[in-house]
C-alpha cells in the first residue's frame, strides 16, 4: 500500500490519524481502539483471521459494519463450537442477509475452526502459534507492504495445515490488526500508544 502525500488526517480537535480510516465514526473507533493493539486471546485471533478472509474483494468497513452479525451467526467465533457445524449450518448461514453470503468463505470458516482445534491441541494456543511469526518493526514507513516474508511464512504454514482463505495478504492484514506489527504512521495519535502496548505485551 503506497502512503499518500498527505498520510495523516487531522480532525477538528487536532487529532492526527492514519489516512485510511477516513471520517466514518465506526472506522475511526476501530483505528483508535483496536487496530495494532496486541492480542493474545485465541477467539479474537480466530475471528480476525476469518473476517480478513471474508473481506477479500470487499472493503474492511463493509465487514466492520457487519461484524456483530457475523458474531451472532458464527457462535462468537468460538472455534470449538464451529468445528461441530456441518451442511445444515452452511445452508442457514447462506440464508443470513446480515453477513457476506459466500459459500466458499462460509465453508472455509467451518473448516478453519476444525483446523484451529487441531492446532491448539498441538501448540497449546493459537496465540502461541501466530506470534512466532511476529515481524521486526521497519525503520521506515514510507510504504506499507501488502505482504512480508513473515506473512508469507504464516500463510504457508496455515495452508499446510489445511486452512483456507489465508493467503499472504490476508495474513499480513491480520498481523497489522492484531498488533504483531505497529503500522500506525509516525505522527498518528495512536502510534506511540500502540508501541507502548506492544512493549508491555507479554508474548505467548
């Protein structure tokens, strides 16, 4: 992602933010309170991997506005519950107008839930697994990459384990949002707050 010549938006109160959150209040709240904050909760990590997969071909704001509907439809993304769902649940979800009704992505979510159970039984937690791929912080942020060697490695390992809709671009977006890297721009009001949170964060 190429950073525009004016990468920060300054609101009426003088608060500077990364340009990509625009002026939508829901998107601003996501930028300020969630994006880049380090996460170790397995359910939240699994939810974000799934929602990033649903976002493919769409804007994140579209998914964000439907997130509560997704949570209701997918058992709050409790992967141990989802792992037990089958064809009748796929039909139910395809009829749910509150989510993105894409058969491949719905089936991938249920498949990935089963794979998440296997991974957690092996690695101890999803958090312990994904944080192994934490990339080093870049010294320059003139451009935000769409993929990195670490996101390619995470994607490759998940695919090897049978996960779907987890390409390297999806994996890097997941890393950005879950705090594995701080991609808030210098000058953004959230940059230092996220950096401080990452410094305090105890890696799984």
